[in-house]
C-alpha cells in the first residue's frame, strides 16, 4: 500500500462527491493504517480494524478505538483500505458488506499497483458501483450495501477461499506464504537438531508450520510458546495446532518493540525482513536481539534467512557462537548459542 492511499480513501469526501459523515454516524474502518488524516468536518465515531500488532499499537496510542478483528454491526458506513493481497481485500470488503446497514455507504480505496482497478471490476459484477475517482497512484470507488447481500457476500468470500496447505494447514490470503510452506521454513524444519529440549519458542510463528514440525521431530521439547505480530495468522495457528501433543501458548506480539517476559531453552524462527515492499534487514536484526534477550544462558537459536541478509554480525554481537548448519543458494540455516 502506498503512503498516499489513505488520502485516496478520503478523497470523495474532500472533493464533495460524498457528504462528510456527522457525529451521529458510526463508521467501520477496515485495514486502517497509522497516519491517516480525516477530512474537515468528519465527525463520525470510527471503529478501526488493524490486525498487525505494530500498527495496532500505534493507532491505539493515538487514541482511536481499534480492534484486531471486525466487531459490531449495523454501521452507517464502512471504509476499506486495500493492501497487496487480493483475497485479503475481498475478505475486508465482505466484512464491510456484512456489518453495515442496508443502504449503508461503503468506500474502498487502494493503490493501482495493488490491483484496485481489477477489484472494482470484480465487485461491479456482484453489486452496483455508484462512483469512482482516480487520485495520485490510487483509485477509490463506492457503493451502497444491498438490502439482500447474500449473493455479494458469497461471491466475495468465494474469491478469497483457499485450500489446505499440505492437506493440514488452514490459512488465508494476507498471511505470509499463505498458499504453500515457505521453502526457508521447510529447510529449517528439515535441519532441526533432534536434541532440542525444554521450553521452546517460535518467533514469527506465522500459521504454525515450524511449531508443528518441532512438536513432531523433537521429542524432548516440553512446551512451545508462539509469537506472531499478525493476528489472523496467530488465530490460524491456534486452529492448526489444536490437536498438538505439546503444550502451547500464543502471544500476539511485536517482537521488535515489545519485551519478551519468558525465558527459553531454545528459539526457532524465520524472521520477516520486509516492511511493505521495502527490504528492511533491521527488522530481522531487532528480532534476533529480542531472541538473545529471551534465551537462558547457553540457550540455542535456530534461524533461517535469505542468504544475502547480513545477520551474522548481529548474531555474533549477542551470542557466544554461531555456525551455518545447512543452506542452499537461496537460504541459510544458522545455529547460535547464547
């Protein structure tokens, strides 16, 4: 999503194409991002939805009413800010349709590079689009919630449906590697030391693949704590590992900015290194530092990363030893000791 996209979303209100909602209105804002600016006179009571922990915390600190999942119904209007994932955008739009009153205004905006034009065409095949405007590098369009939204909801949700990954993991669009097991995670799982034991954590747990492999491969692990910044992924992990024989705990957590209170015998992780489309190795480096602080003396870190990422220096500054124990031309698996 472009930094300009929130302004695109509010453009119809600024331009006068749509009336600015007054204080009597309740408005659901799906995909809300920090830093948006409301048009002059926009006095509606906003309920924000943001499942990414760092953005959620920023919005919460700014004083907004924000939840990681959509809540409530009978909203007078809904705002939908699109991101890069087609299915996730359709899920957000389906929630907007389901939670607004009949005839309620639904405004949708996204960047041109995020496929908002094709989304408008797909939605237009299901319901009537009342208007649209281009602005900067984005497009905004709007519609009214149908009195009988069943077919529209079914169509949107069908677009977003995905099958089970490897026949056992239920995921959803917008999650990291939602349609397959990430090859880096698969490489790490294949090279997990069989003698991993004790109280273990999975940092950046995603939808649960690595934790499931640890539980299956490492008989001496007594428990696993899973940390994940994306709320939807963490909830998918709860479902995917519901039958785990190893005790589990789940933490919706920003590892780069929130302290970890527990201490572990070992940590496994496949840390992210992107913020939007931009590569940010410092994000992975911050999570490596968090892992160092969360390990007991002598504790072990097992990490997989893209080969070009400069993590070794950070690891050597915070761990007593490190070694590459597996790898290929794309990925490296590093083992380190606290």
